[in-house]
């Protein structure tokens, strides 16, 4: 399932290196609960075109390939203004920090 999602969302095949963990999200203000699974993976082969939905195409969705540390800094430097964006920012900081730690342990 992860490999299929990466192919659809990022346009490339991947090799799963590690299971990073699971995040249970509960946003009380939106009466929203979701489970997210995180993995560390490596790109295999070429990076191809994205398979975007109409909404993603309209939003001008793109993929930007950066190192984990740079991704973490980009997110830390962001300044979200609404509830959902603030929640997602915090979640992504926690996940990327854990990913950097895990990758450092395996190198």
C-alpha cells in the first residue's frame, strides 16, 4: 500500500527501509480523528510525473525533493495561521525529528 501511494503521490517507486511509527490524530475543534502510518523509504529509479487529482492540479501541487533536515527547517520556518495548518505543522515537526533520529541511528 505504501509503495502504491508513493508512486501515485510522488511519481516514483520506493524501497521501504524502516517503519517509523504511527500517529493518532484527534482534532477536537473539528471532531476529526485519523490514524497515519509513517515509513522511511528510498527512491528507486527515476522520478516520474505525478498522478494528480483535479483538485491537486488546480492547487498547483508539486513535489519538492529535499533532505530531511531541510524539510524540518522549512516547516519550522512556516507560519501557519489557522487551526488545521498549526496542527499539521506540529505533527510534521515531530515526525521529521523522529525520522532524522532514526536515519542517524542506521547510518
